[in-house]
C-alpha cells in the first residue's frame, strides 16, 4: 500500500524533522516525507533531509515579489510532491490566510509551550519570565491566528527554580520530539477529527 505523504517546512536546526525521520526509519511511523521545504538556504534541516535522500526545495522570501508569491511557491512545491499534510517543524514565518485556507486542518505545528499560554516567539523565555511551574509543548492544527488553532496533543514538563531558558528549552525539546510523532501517527491512522475548536479522536 502507498504510504501517506507529508511535507515538512523548516527554517533551522531541524531536530523535530530528524525525530520524524528516525521514527519512520525505526518503523514507529508509517508514512513518507515527500519533501522538505525551507525559507533558509543554509538550514541544517535541508542537510538532514538530503542525507536521507528526501527531496528538498528552498523558497527564499527575498527572491519572492511578496508574501502571496512566497506562499504560492511553497504550496506548489508541496503539491508537486503530493504532500497531503504540511508539518511545521521550526518554520519561523507566519503563514497568511491565503495559505491556511488552501490547507485547512492540514497544517500541523509544534509550539514549545502549553498553549494558549505563551504563543509567539521565545515561548520558553516567556514561561521562565512568568514564573510558571509547568510548561511543555503543544501540537496543533494551524488557523489564521498565531499558535491559536485546534490542539491535537500536549506534553507537560516541570519548570525548576534554577531553570534558564536553555535548560527549559532542552527539557521541552525532548518532549517535542515525541509529541509530533504521536500526532502524526494519529493523523496517519486517520484518527484526527476537528469539531469547531476541538480535535476529537475518531
Ligand atoms: C522548536 O522548539 C519548535 O517548537 C519551535 O522551533 C523549534 C525548532 O527546533 N517552533 P528544530 O528546528 O526542530 O530543532
């Protein structure tokens, strides 16, 4: 049987991409990464994909006339490679309604905080600053807002008095790597339904 195909958008280090690749390689995830798209030509994520013979595409924002052009090119790359869902694994650009509408309930993001707390940039720093005792990560479908779409799953980690942004980020990242693969497994088994704001397990 043909495996279900995902497209991954990544801007940087790509450790979440690597976790997905590892879980495909060890048989935990039964799907295929059809393409990795990056807005950064030097993203480590691209190197990781190339090492695993996964097709890569760079869409440089600076080379695009505007945001619509940028997002149209990303959309085309995903469609050319037959991606059924878009996974944002450290993709550092906000997607506009133009793109989100095309992929409604088909864009999955990972955020390093327990949403709706601490959306946007530097979520781990925001958590430390606020003084919360627990934080974690959230995997969610993307809507037109910032980190505001229906939540698929969350994982919790403690925040210790002596935590720095670095130590908390590392603790959360470990959970991110598990969380995204768990969400993708549910998706690949067609278990995710969306009812209004809620994700329901079918
Ligand atoms: C992760 O913390 C993710 O939650 C956030 O950006 C970071 C990306 O890390 N959106 P990596 O590129 O997957 O290593």
